[in-house]
């Protein structure tokens, strides 16, 4: 049986703030002691640069760093560690693919398909690429329930489509998109697909080979790891065909004033000194996740998501934003006549941490005709009692403002 309390005890922040209901996990997750210790241990006992020195510290640091590629490959079912590129996060991974993979292939009149519910980080890079090349950005519409229109998506795919970029789980609505079906439809037209897995990597079993996805991007800090490190998975043949994105040390083969040749992937895309301690912390986060049962996690989050929606729906004057049948434990809402920032401020006084605003999804806000929402997002260390606290506090806020 899933024990959120037992898991919570592995996160030191809750010993410092025992009353904290941390419901901002779609923004960033808290870190287990194993991750914190791995970073501290590296700096205390193993700090050295990688791929350079032959002394013991450097050799051990390199071995640890490269070993994390194998761990990440195992987490997502990648065929080789060489298909795993370290980045600074999801945003960097998307920009890398947009600029190195897509742009050299993009011409005037071509099309790129994204969905209405993309985070700005999975919208703007494609938008800018299209503007630079005279291509067209096409957007898959959604309904008021927060579900994408698959019929419209099928119609959009054409011989002009050069790329599809899709979010797996909406960071605002909690909608779980049918990416397996959407990838297959794109591939029928010979179109490569990038999936933004930032909100799903910690909660869903993901197998890149089973999905047949061309690119997968995600961040360490949303899966109990450190900030400043993320992953780009790319099919081997896709990465091999991509030129470097940034230039500097450690991504070269030979350098002369006349000409420079570059390393093979993944090093080709890892210029300069990378976040070594962050990568090692990410490895500890992968170990932490791999020790958990993903099916139990999914059931726990499904229970929390359903309970939150049911509890909040009972509050007069509260409107849920999005109500997809396939959704996870991310809940956005507005409270009548109360600004989302005021809601979040009052909740903070009760030691309930939520996020308020547009959540880097302004098109979604425009679609629903609102400026922003309050968002509660749950994960493995949350439980039903925190949903009850949230609901009671929202009722108190409503009473305070409306009398």
C-alpha cells in the first residue's frame, strides 16, 4: 500500500516546516535526503572536473557523471546512454531541438504543429523558428474540458508538416494527452515528434522505444532532483544528423584556426563545464524514483486528483478550469470575485503553498477568458488531509472577501 507519510519523512524540508502543505509540485518538487546527500558528498569528497584529468578524483567524477546517463536511459527505456544529452532543463532541450534539428530543415511554407496547452517554453522556440524561416505555426485546438481535438490534429498533419511538439501532461490543466496515438499519427506522415515530459517523468512510466518518440525532454527539478540540469533524449539517427548548438570545450574533436571538427553525440551538445554535481544529484533522484512503484504512484495521484476536484467542486463560487477525464493531480481554479494572487497569499498564511498566475500558459488563460488561476499540484508526499485543509481554507477566504 502506498504510504505518503513514509515518503514524506525522506524529505528534510518537512522536518523544518512540519505544517507545510506543499502543493506547488508542478513548479518544482522538494528534494529527498538522498539527493541532497549525493550533491554534498560530491563536493566534500569527490569534486573534480570531468573528461580531463587522469588523477583519481577526476576519473571517479567522470565515471559517476557518465554513469548517470545509463541510469536515465534505464528510467525511460532508451536503447543506449549515448542517446541521453545533458541540458540545463526542459527549456534548453526544446531550444536545442528547435535550432539544431528543425531550423536547418525548415523552409518557407512548411508547418510546425503544437497544441493549445503548451507551456511557453514549448511554444516560443517553434514560433521563432517559423518566423525566421517563413513557416507556419499550427495549433491543435482544445475544448472547454481541456481535451485536445484529435480530429483537428489529424487534419493538420500534411506533407508540409516538419515537426510536431506536444506536452504529455498540461502543467495548468492536468490533462494527460494521448501522446502514443498522436506520435503514431505524425509518424504516418513521416513527421518527427518532440514530447515535453516535464510534468510526467516523475509520475508515469515512460518507454521511449514503445512510444517511438523522436525526442523527449524533461527537467531534474520536477522529478525530485536539483535545479539546473535536464535531459534531452533523441533517437540515435536524429542526434547524429544535428549540428552543434553551442560551442566551447569538451564538444570538439579537433580545433585549428582554419577548421574545427566536433565530437559525436551526446558530447557534441554539451559545450563547456556542465553541471557535474547537478548530474550526480539527478542520478540520485533516478535511483529514488526507480525504488518506487510507478503504478502505485499513478494510483495515488489519481486518487488525490479526483478527491481534490470533488472537494473543490462543492465550494460555491469556485470554478474548475479544465475537466479532462484523463488527468492527473494538477488542479486549476478561480474563486469568484477573488483574485488568484489574493487566494494564494491567504493560503500562504495557512502554510499552504500553491501557485497563482498564468503558469506560463497565457493562451490557455485567453481561451477561458481569465487573467490567471490558482493552481494546486500534488505529488507522492501529499495526502488527503492536505486537500481537506485546502478546501477549508478556501471557504474561509470566500467568507472573508464576500461575507
